[in-house]
C-alpha cells in the first residue's frame, strides 16, 4: 500500500481519522515524520531541517483553525554532532516563536538515517474540518505555491542558500485563526493543490472548478521549472491553506487573514467533478 491506501485502511478502524489533526476536548494534536532521503536534500542545513520539520506539524494545527501552543521533536541520527543538534533546535524554536508557540523539547535516538518525528498541539473550541464545502462557495489558497519544488531545483544546482531560505516557510497559524470564522472547509496543501482539492471533495461530497490563471504560482518556480503551473499544483510540501468560504464572506476573510489569498475557483456539485479550465484535474500530488 502507498500512504493514501494505508490511511484509507486506518480510517475503517479510527473514527476520527481523515483531517489534518485530531481534536480532543478542544485540544488539537498532530504528528509527522520526515527522513533525510525523502525530505532533506543534500545541502539542507540542520537549522532549516528543524524549522521545516516542526513547521510541518504547526501547519496541520493551522489547517484546523487552531491557536498553536507547543511542539516537540524526536531527533535521530547516526551520530550526534553538537553544532548540528543545536542548529536543529534553534530552527525548531524559531519557527515556534514565529507563530506564538513554544518549542518544549523532545527525544534523541541513534538511527542509520537522519530522521525527525514532530508533534504539535494547539487549542480551539471551533475547529474547521474538511467536510463542510458546499456548491456555490469559492475555493481559495493562501500565499504562493511551488516554493518547495523550486527549492529542490536550487539544491540540485548547488544554490543551497536560496534553497534553504525557501524551505523555511511560515506556518499559516495566524491566517488559519483569522479564516476560521468564515471557512466552511479547510486543509493545508502539503500533498499539493490538486490532491488537496480531491481530498476536500471526497470529504465534503462536492466538486471544484478551478481557473488555471488564478492559481498563485511562486515567481521562483517560474524561474527554475519548465512547467511551473503543473509543478506548483502537484509537487506539494508548500504548507499553504486551501479553504472554502461563502462568496459574501470573501472580502472580510481576506482583510482579517492579512496574507495574500487567491480565489482560484468555485465549489460545484459532486457530479461536476474536479476540473481545471473545464478539463478533469487528475489526483496527483506528494505521496510518501
């Protein structure tokens, strides 16, 4: 099984499975695991790795419309290098501080490959799930898409400084909190925009009609990738928010969120499927 098949199997056993994070008594909890071979290209600094690993979990908190409270990380490596370890912790601490959370520690272990497991917690008494989108609403995304794809190209070209800068994304916790009162459904784009739309559609029982010209492709992607739109929509690992809102609420949501929000299309009836400029949009994206 791939990751999606495994998650589908688990959903049969775990009633609460399927959203970006679990919610227990107003406490939001999420966990992630990242590996050197698949998640940290050669040239990734330990500072960027700490920021990115913890930021991935904080992004899940953001997708629930929750306030981020704290994060921990389990750090495993073939050997412990003092400077690398301290750089990792500084990155983890700094990304937490960026969103108003605390980095409160974790665990150390020996492992044949640099591996990080992170957990983030938050609080909300009104979480936003993936299942609320309804026909007639609009679908939007925060920020720009494709930064991680551009970073990978820059790592391969030896431009590690720019690549590490792109890897240090800002988790959209503040935007998630601001969007929560307006959002009918929300998730992060870590698996890519195309796959996120399919996941939202499955959860909400709806379709989407997306306008390619409105998809906010990051300028760096246009600089370094041959097919910027396809890359931005399918590569994943961008950690932006994909959100549906009523059209009447869009202006207020944009003003309160205080980040760029692109209206990329409309929510349609399930029978209409998911389309990009009128053509079926394949379910393609990041798969572990």
